[in-house]
């Protein structure tokens, strides 16, 4: 059987993407995506527009969100929720509360960047975000590229915004327990996004997987926007070991900025059970 061309991780202008929800859906359709989920950061407001456009062009769509979670020693982990009821009150209120801290963190990031000679960073990032409640590191990265301090967004994270760099500011996000309760309570499926990106030891990752499963998490992103072959093999091994469903998502943010375009991903290993078998 031909593998389903699914993309269950991407972002629009409602969080830190470059395309509106409708533009994103049209691009996915043009790229041959058969099942799409919009997973904006801690934000649900783009879902209705994305769903309407998907219905218009005949693309299967499922609700999504990417929730920022604090884990361990100052580590941020991202949990994707799929196929949930977007009107579920605890989820709606939860992501609102998570977003509430973005503006204060942004002002702290700008103050740190000011110390290393990057001036006007808050105003510059806000111009890209359009809303203080949505401002993120990606918006700062675009401003720093605009100033020609870096060649691209990835370089900005490497030199200024990642943990241990001058513009990094820690922030308390949701707890893993909260994120899983919101997603599960809304009838959705919880998936760990791009596990290969987290700066955790093997033992720390094992603790994350075990706690995630204990709380009702069901999936792991095996194929994502920037994994190496070794990371895909490791994520596949984890899926087999814990009995996780396998997900596939580009983490697309915009043309010319993301490493992988919508839907342009490798297929999942054939022996894994795709997460969409529980969504469809």
C-alpha cells in the first residue's frame, strides 16, 4: 500500500510562521499533502481558517497545536496535540496561560541582546510577530537576519538564541502533566515533537518517554524537518521500544526559511504504526 502523504507539524502567521493558515493549506495541497495538521505554538486561532480552506480544496485536515513544556533542568520540550476538540475549555485556557509569558520573556531577550550590540530587538521582533502575545525567538531571529548579523534564521539560533548563548532567556512553560491533561481531556492524541533536538542525555530522554507514556502520551515524531538518518533510526527504535505511534511532520515555518517544505519528507519505517491510524 502506498504510504499516506501526511504532514502533522507546521506553523502559520498565527504563531511564528510566514504564511497565513489558508496560504499554508494551499501550499500543502500543491505539494501533494493528503493529511495536514496546523500546529501553531500554544495557539488555536488559526484552526478554523485552515480547516475551511482544507475543505474548499479537498485536503483532509485535523486539529493541531504545539505546546511548550518545561522539563528537567531548564529544558523546553514541545508536545504536539492532534485531533482534539478545539473548544475544550481546559485546553483553550491552558494555551492562553502559556502564551501570557511570551511578552515578558521577549523583553528580557531584547535586553540581553542589547548587551551584545543588537539594538532595538524587541521592536524589531514585534514587527514580525504583530502581537506581543505571539512573539517568539523566531521573530527575533528574523530581525537579526534583517540587520545582517547572520545569514539565516538557523545561524541566529546557533550564535545568539540557543541555550547558553547571549540572547537565551529561560522561561517556565506548561508542565508535562498539564499539557497531557489538556490534550487527552480534549479527546486528542499527544506526540513528542522532534525528540532529536533536545539536549538531554539518553537517560534523561528515557525518563521523558516513560513519564510521557505514564501520562497517556501515545506518539513520537519519527520523521521531522531536520533529522539525520541516525536520529530517524533512534526515534524508530524508541517508538518500537515504548509502543509509540509514529508521526511525520516538516515543522515548516515558511518558504526559504525551513529546511524541508510541506510534505517533502521521507516515509515512516514500514514496521511502525502511523499516528494517523488513530486519527482517521
